[in-house]
């Protein structure tokens, strides 16, 4: 065996071509009867809260075991925050007490896309409901708005 012989290096395979990305559902073309998408305009806090007060149902966004959860809920806007109710001991009541959560409500016209949406970010407080007829069965959740973001779709 020749100790001075150095084997020739193996050829390096050429890299595979990167496949082009597949289209995803939101990449679909805009329908011909709706060539312009609605424009977003920012709303001030006062107008955002006025619109929020008109809605009956919104979505509370919170986390459970570090995973996001979204739950549609009836609510009302009161001095000091967004109020909603939940069964005592429910996942929602356990997850949100003392946590910073989000709440969103909107009203959008399906025909032309016009409307509005408002998002409230704030700390949630869970307290027993004050109704004597429902002892221990329901809790009240108050979200104190720390940040209010409103947008108008025009």
C-alpha cells in the first residue's frame, strides 16, 4: 500500500432546487365585482368605545396552557370596562383572572366589506356575580381597557 497516495475527494452533490411556494387560500384573486378592498381608517378611543357599546357579542382572547383561546361571548360596556359573565369554575374564569387579555367586537357588511372593529387590551378581574338567585353559579369578568384600538373599514 502506498502511504503517499491521497484519495481524490468525492464529488459534492449539487443542491436540490427550492420548490416554489404553493398558493395558500388567502392568495386567491380579488373577485371582479369587488376590485377594491375596503380601506382601513384608525378611530380615536372615544369613537371606538361608542361603536363597541352598540355590539351585543364579542370575542374574548386569552391563553390556556400557553395556547391561544378565542370564545364568543355576550357582553356589555360599562363605566370602567367590558363586562361579561361566565360559569364559576369555567376554563374562561380560571384562565383570565388577573391576566392581560384581548376582547374584540365588530360589525362588517358582508356585501361591501364596510364596517368597523374594536379591540380592547386590558387586565381581567373575576368577581362573584351579585345576583342572590344564582349563588356561586356565575362570575362577572371585567376587562379594564388599557389599550383601545378601533378601525373603520370604508
